[in-house]
C-alpha cells in the first residue's frame, strides 16, 4: 500500500514579502502557515507528496514557480486549472499508481483532488474535511506532533 498526500499551495507566496524575489521552487514559493503545516503532515504520514496549485495543477516541490498569481479553486472567474487537466496530470505523472490519496486543505482543493482521482481506484482520504480552517490547522498540527486522537 502506498500513500500519496496532496498539499494545497495556498494563497501566501514569497512575493508577498519579497516582490523582487524572482522565480522560486514551489517548496520555497508557497509560504502560508497552512501550506507549511500540510507539508509537515505529508512528510510525516505519506510515502510521497505533491503540491496542488490552482494555476499549475499537480506540481513537485522543486517545480519552479515563475512569479506570483492569484487564482483560486473557489473563484471560477480566476480561471483555475480544469478538472480534465488535473485528471490528465494524474495519469501523466503516474499519480494513479498510488493506492491511497490523502486530500488536505479546504473544500475547493479537496473537491479538485477528489475529482482528479475519481475512477483511478485509489482510496481517497480527507482527514480534516468539515473542520473550519482554524480547527483544521490545530488538528493537522496535533497529528504531526503525534496526538493519535487527532487522526481519528
């Protein structure tokens, strides 16, 4: 059994504090607290992890993000990546080989992840679904810190 954890990139980016930074790897570019907590969760519990960007789709941590952007799965007018493109990426990147996929983040990200992996045969997990963002962050942090009740 192999577990892939999908980490949402989030809105906060390095260019918010350093506008002249230039291109940055995704692991450096996305700086939000939720993204960092989710990455810790992924590194703790996943066999592998990948990031999900509403602009670029599924990206590796070393994917170079050229500049800031403001696109959201929750705001269709911002033109987030289409579910069809995400499904293509799942196949093209071999993500459909994972038996279990954990979807982290808010409902917009989780919806995109669930739709992208639909029909792959992977068991989809969303351990913090339904929690408000603050409680989601608390539960994610507790899980990373080893509180077994946080992952029930």
